[in-house]
């Protein structure tokens, strides 16, 4: 079925609308000159390798590079793990689901959660069971209750860092608890970490995968936020036996991820300026997030709208006062006031369930567009909420 946010995006396509609804990297984040140079070098040095069929597991040099980088920088990956290169991070989640799910099996999900993953699981006939979020991550008491009540749950889907849509970061204590619960109840953990290198505040917290001695965590990463989403390159790090079955599923989908973008990613990671590029991204999003937080305080907080502080990622999660119709608010904002945000029900396991929140993106719009959009939204919110 069409997603609940499609109607909002129809309005957002109007050039007069200020869109705070996207989840795209900032235009200035793209290293276009470096990409052009690397691409030219590849087509000069290895044109046939870049344009020919290749192996489903992924370009070998990139798999080695990702594996080494994740072990050395993030302590992710054991001797029993391997790396699969996918067509974006979402494909890695879909391949995992296709590998381990039968129709009607349960997937436990943070509530709310990333709509793209939820739709991928739905498409395979999974039953989604949402577990509420708290200020420091998933409610682990509710998670254990959900595990007890759903013995056919196959995996937990979680975004521990700067969660989409809430921006919440799971505490280390909860990561340990989540892993212990998964061991106790015999289910896998799908750890989605697309924003891993976009932390701009707070202290680094190790991935759940760093705890994985039993081979029960599938780690999902991406080049979309650090290089370019249009390349469609992601990866999974998982136990070899499970990954081999995901490879079979991928063979039936697309044979392999496009090789030229994989080669580009490998050379980009090995470029001496790679770490400097990550620091630039962190600085860029720190500034843009700070501006958006100031605009929320200026225009929305006086209306009784609250929000979560964030330490990274691309989003703010805002909550309307009780009694305000969130869906009507979001629709009227874009239709009548030319500013688009994403209604929060789009991120629920049941998009018809009550929800008071909406998502705002700060990475895509320019600073001026943010100022205009938030001024419009604040003016509308004062009028709408005052009228009740």
C-alpha cells in the first residue's frame, strides 16, 4: 500500500513549498570533485573491471576495506563474520528478512522506526510488533515482554545511533541489555547504523555488534550519508553462514551491486582525505542542527511543541500538545502554508495509530530555507494550536 507520507510529498513537490520533510544529505556535503577524479581514474586504469559483471558478494577490495576499517575503527566484526556489499543499506535489511522470515513471523521494531525498513518487512508478510522508545533508547522492559509474548519473533530491528525518526541515541547500558535479551530469547538483532560517522556531539558509544560473541548481530552500514546516496552502496557484516544465505537471495534480485560505485567507494575510503571529509561532515551538520534547534526554540517551543535534543544524524522529532490533530496539522501546514514536515504516524508499525509527533529534517534545506520554513510553521502553529 502507498505510504502515509506520499500525500505530503505530493504537495512538497511544489517549488513554492519549503520542504523540511526529506532525509537527503546536504548538497554541500557531496565531494563532487573527488568523485569526478576517482571515477576518471577508475575508467582509465580498470575500465573492464568497472563495467563487467562481478561476484555477488561485492568488489573484493571494497569488502576487505570495509572489514578492516570497521574492525580497526569501530571494533565491529569477528573471525566468524564476513562482509556483503549491497545496493544501499535498505537492501541489506530486506535480504536479512528474506533469508530468515516466513510469512507471518514477527519482527520486533522500535516504535517509531524507519519507514523504508518497515515497508520492506511488511512486503515479505512479516507481522510488525512495535516496542516504545524512551529518552535513552528502546524500552528494554517492554522489549522483554514483547519477546515473551512473541516466541516466533525472528529478529529485532534497531537504529541505536541518532534514530530515524526520533534522533534518540541508545545508551551503552541499554545496548548491553538488548544483546543479553536477544541471547536469552534466541533471536537475531538487525543493527542499522547509517549515521555512524555523523556524530557531532556527545561521546562515542560502541555498536551492539561489538558485543557479538555468539553470532547473533547483523550490522548494517551505508555510504549514502558519508559519500552519496545515488551510488546505492551499503554493506552488511554478519556471520558467514547467515551471510551466505543472504548472498543467494541477492543473486536472485540483482546479481550484484553496481561495480563502478563500489570501486569508487573503495578508492574514496583509501584516500588520505577520507577522515578529513568525515570531520567536515560532522562540522557541517553540527552547525545546521544548531541552527534548526534555535529555530525550533524561537518558533515552535512557544506554541507548546517539544522536541528531542540530538547528538548526530539528520532529524528532529517534534511533539504537538495533546489534543492537537497531528495529521490535520501536517496536511494544513503544507497545503495552506507551504511548509512540509513528515507526519509521525508514517513511522509506526500501524500508521493509523494515534501519534502526536512529526519529523523535521535540517540537512537538505539551505539555511535561508530553514529560516523561512520554520517562520511559516511557527506562525501557522500559533494560529492552529490557539484555535484548538
